[in-house]
C-alpha cells in the first residue's frame, strides 16, 4: 500500500510537471495575430513622408527603416514581408489609429516616453533608433550653434514631443523664439528653404536624411551641433495583447541578433549548415522557440532572408548619419538582444 501511494504521488508529480512544461511551451492566443492572419495582411502605421524612415520611392514602394521594421513583422507572422498595408499617419493621428484598431503596429518616428506608455493604453516593444532633437539652418545665416537662434523663428511639427522640448530648452537658456508649426515634415522642410523660418527643428536623423536627400544643394544646409533631448524611437502596440507585444519585440531582436552573429540575407543559406548550437537554436533548426510566440520555428529565417539583419536595414536606409549608439553592442553601440533560448 505504501509503495502504491508513493507511486501514485510520483506519477501525479510527473504528470503535473509535464502539464507545466506544455503550458510554458504553448503560446497564449493573440487577438491581433489572429486578425492579421485572417486578413492576410499587416496594417502598419507610418509617417510616410520621412526620408530614411518611411517614404515612397519613385515606383511608389515604401522605403525606410520604419518601413522595414513593418516588413519584418509581416515576414515573421505571415511569411511574406510584402504583405503590408501602409497607413500613412500624421503625428496627431498615430496613437488614435492604434487605439482604435485601425493599425496593428505603429512605426512612425515615435519617441518612447513615460506618459505615452502610462496614459494612452500603448506599449513600446523596442528601441530601434536612438536619436535626439536638433536644429538645421541655412549656412548663409552664419549661425554656428543654437545660441545664434535667440529671437529667431523655428519651423517644427506639432502633435509630438518637439514643441515642449524646444520650449524647455529655450526657457532654460533664457532665449526667445517664434514657433512656426506644421502637421507634416515636408511642409516644415520646404518652409525652411523658402526662408519662412530660421531653422528646422526635428530629430537629428530626420535632419541628416533631409540634408542628404537634397544632393549637392544639401551642402547649403548646416546641422547645428546641439542635441537638446534623448529621443528613443520605438515600435508601438496596444496594451492587453502581450503575445503580440512579444512578437513585435522579438522581431526586432531577431535582426539585431543576426547582425551580432554575422548572419545576413546573403549568407543565411550557408549559416543553416552551422554546428553552433546558439545559431541552430536561433534559426529554428533545433528547439521550438518560434512556437512559444505562436509562430513557425523558422520565423527568424524568414525575417533575415526577406528583410535582412539590422545592419543591412540601417545601411539600406540611413544616409549621412554615423551609427554611433545605434550600432550593435559588440561594436560599442546600444543595440543589444536578450538571448534566444
């Protein structure tokens, strides 16, 4: 009798342990993922007029680092990076479109702030670009740094963090300015060129991309040395769907980890023959990491093959900007992926 009771307890313990393991492996349902699969398309919110981030090319194809983040999520969830519906949003529209369910994820030059995450029912899944607000002027003005903007007029976007940041900076330095507000970046950039303001204020990445996009005439513009804020740009999802949050987060980490491991879209096939356990696990050749997200185990392969690693995405889209903090950690940057295990 004693043996039978102990055997029963042991069997029960093993069964419960097996159930726990199964529960840990099985991915909770995601309403957003289910909707994306049923639709056969990822609805992604972008600015759509931001060089280097999201801007249609001459064939109407959306290009930029934001656009490629969207493509990577589509590759992970649908197996096809081109199954993206582009929803162009102004800064004022970005959050309401996500809150209402019009889009599944937003990659639209959005700065991660405390109040956006604590008050809007939204959650930032990653930081894919470490940036800061700066100033761009015409060289003909003869301004060397931000102190020369005292009493000047500043073109900037409304509806984001720029207005408050500029107000605080000028107040702190006891300077005055006249804001010239726009709802779209292209309008603000044109206003600078038309001498409607003394400086265009935006993220330094936007300034550099705008300058580079003008070709030789970009040499007439000067980006001042000051960076008045820290602007971590991130992908945004709705709170309440933790599995979807995980998917978007680990999609970005896939591109970062691939770069650290030296895997890119060109050598992926060769990497599939690797005997390195970490590489095989990462590429879904061993284990079931993909299934824990509700995805196929080879989702990382699809992202890398169709979109590339993070270095490829950067080089393809960002012109005239030193990677600096945006490099991977093995090269002194802040892009760092938690372990795929």
